[in-house]
């Protein structure tokens, strides 16, 4: 039985240059002195890029509710304007889910908060809340379409008569 072995000392590295891969850093694998604090200190440019990345991700989270608005509108259209258990459940979902999301606003954006990003997170948070309020307004529209929203004075005051129709048209 023959054993195979490779003599790495005999390989001449000067004959063939291998291309450096994308993203490879020459100093990444160098060992540091045992007394140094860390192998690599972050530069202000890297911290700025980290802050910009956090802000960009916060905007992504803020635009998240906008993706569900067309789907919710389609669901409202498909349920019709009759008062049924399915349409009532869809309408209740349009009120409760945005309310829960607005209540957990700080929890949603806590991973992006730091001293540098505190002021810059105000606009993404306002957009997040605004899009959820828009979803709630879809629910108000649906309640009105179902006839459950009191919009006339006779809905509010029991002693006022309903509106009298003055003319009828026969078709």
C-alpha cells in the first residue's frame, strides 16, 4: 500500500500569482501583539457607514406597512359591504393590528437607536405611524360602507325622525 504525501516546501509561490478575492484584506489574518487592546480600531468613516446603514434599515422598517395596504384593500373589496362574520373580522383586524404595531413602535426601532441616530429616526417613526393610521382609515371606510358608522343626526338622536323622501322616480 502506497502512501501519498505532498511536500509544501517544494511549491514555489513566485511562479504563479493568484488573484486576491473580492473583499479580502491583507491585514485581517496578521496576528497582533499580546499587549494590544484590539486587532482593528474602527475609523470614523466606518462608524459613519454603520450609522447610514442603520438609518437605511430604519427606513425599510418604516415603509413595511405600506406593503400590506394594497392587500388589505383587496380583502376589503372581496368581503363586500354586507355585515357578515368574515367582513367584521377583516375590519377588526384593520383596527387592532395597526394599534398593536403603533404601541410597539419603540421596540421595532430599538435596534437602530444610538446617540448618532436619535434625531434621524424621527421621520421613519412618523412614516411608520402614518402608514398604520392609513390602514386604520381603510377600516373606517369599511365600517362606513357596511352602514355601521353613524353619520346622520337620526343615528345620534332617537327623537328626531328619519329623513323624508320628497319624490320617487319610477323607472
